[in-house]
């Protein structure tokens, strides 16, 4: 009898453990771009068990040139997405109820990188030049900046010729454009690795030009926040993710190695990912995950200064919330 009781207790414990393991809440995160150190915090949170500790089973879906996080979440393909605020607010004005629930990135990494031999020394020198610009929602900060400078983007002699830039830096290398869009942590180093030196380049950081907008925020659909269970899942997700980000900041090389382990394509290199993580850590530094209202207001003001064609036509309402971070942090 005693043996039977012991066996039953062991079986009950096994069943309970199995039930607990299967009870983890499943969530899908859609990245804005491919697997790289730009998203290290999330891969670290998964690798180090931070999501497990919060009872979450998180699937991280890589992005790419043909993936729109807004379209993915609107179509039900993800619970939470990473996007830049200009794209999110523009989509919101078009009817997609995106809400920022956390903002791991404090600073912008976006900039224009120009050839010094083009004669460009200041933004006023852009006139008459060809500038490479990313689209698919990434063009909004650039267009707002040009509007504030009073520089048309119609290719006129007094304006600039906008080259729809692919997700590479070939135009500046092949002299098809005097400047190209780059991120401090990625494409700028591709230019360097291709043979141009820092002394041969002039960079204009959006952060320093006063037109920086928030990047890499976490967004969900507004109606889902009405569900208490979903709110709780997001609280646990944000808490674990920010734990991942702070671990990555403190252990940049190890974080980059974790990213490499999750790169199914094998396209990334240790040198590039470790360098990228070092730059990314500068952008997440100073953020505990809660959106700073002042940063939000600056972003909105920048996007509304679009002259006759602003990115957004009115100040958004309900575009962000501290509902999640107040409980998570």
C-alpha cells in the first residue's frame, strides 16, 4: 500500500510538472528586421530563461525587407511587434490602433552618411544632391527633416533627389548617391568595411540635428489591452525583456554570441554583431523601458512639421500607455 501511495504521489507530481510546463502563455514577437544584435535583449531573455521565469513561451519571428510589423500584427500574426514610432503613428492615423507599451531604446541611431568628396559639409549642402532613403515607413523622419529645412524632395534644382535605397549601402560606394541612410550600429560600418574611411565621410545624426524620433518600441493593438489576461502577459513580457536588455548592456560580447546562435541564416559574423551590440548598448542606455513623454512629444512635433505633407496631420490620442511598464518595472 505504501509503495502504491508513493507511486501515485510521484505520478501526481509528474503530471503537475507537465501541466505547469504546458501552462506557459504563448506569445509571438515580430521583429522589425532580421536576427541581429539590434534585438539582443529579446534573444537574451529567451536564452537566459527570463521568459521562462515569467511563465512565457515566446516565439521571436525575424523580419526582413518584405515584412511589415504593422501588417503582421494587424493580420493576427503577432501579439507584439517592434517598430519605429514614425511608422507606428502614421499607421495609427490610417486606422491601425497601435499602442506603444514600452520603449527600450532611449536614443535614435539613424543618420545620413555622406561622401566628403561630394562637398557636403552641412545640411544646406544637400540641395542638388542625391540622397539614399529607406522606405516602408522608414522614410518619415527623413521627409520631416527635409521639410523643416525647407528643402523640397521632388528632385528640383533647389531640392534633393531621393533615391529609394535598398537595404544596403551600394549607392554611396558606387557613387550613385552622395549620401545614404545608415544606422550607427549597422550600415555605417558596412561602408567602413567596404573600404571608405571615417575621414572620407561626413555623418549627420538625427539625434544631433534635433529631428530624432523614437525607434524600436514595443507595440500592441489597443483593443487587446482591454483584456486583463493579455495585460498581465505583457507586464511579464516587458519585465523579462528589459531584464534581457540590461543583461545585454552589461555583457555585450556574450549577448552578441547569443544572437549569433539564433541566426538561422548564418549570414551574421561575430565581428559585426559584437560591434553592433556595443553601439546598441548606447541607444538602450538610460531607458528602464518606460516611454519618456518628452521623447514622445518631440517625436510627434517632428512628424507634424512636414509643411504641406506632414507625416501625421494631428496629435495622436491614446498612442502610448504606461499601463504595462508601471506594473512591470
